C-alpha cells in the first residue's frame, strides 16, 4: 500500500511538470524527492510512537537520546511535549 501511494504521488508530480521548462532527464530526481518526503513523514510518526512507548515503559531521556544519537537535551526538547498528550 505504501509503495502505491509513493508511486501515485510520483506520477502526480510528473504530470504537473511542464515539459517546456523541465527536461525529462531531471524528472527522476524530483520523483525521488517526493517519495522520500512521504517516507520521512511516516518515519517521523513511527519514531514519535517509539519514543513515547520507551518513555511509557520507564526508559530515561538519556536512554532515548543514545538510541537517537543526539544529546539528552535535544531528545527531550524534540519529544518531551509528547508526554503531555
């Protein structure tokens, strides 16, 4: 299902391009950007859910930060508001 959404989004993007101003050889990178943007949103949601679960299970911000490869402060700043929900 996800691949279908990515493919349809890429097709939509390509349909909107003006062939008079966009050379065909450059459309593949644009389609790839659209696909990666869609995947990034999905990955961001999954990551937020995983952080929320880790915190619910009692893992510290230090544990979460190590997993994210960021500082404790950066992890808490980005994901701390999730605990308020």
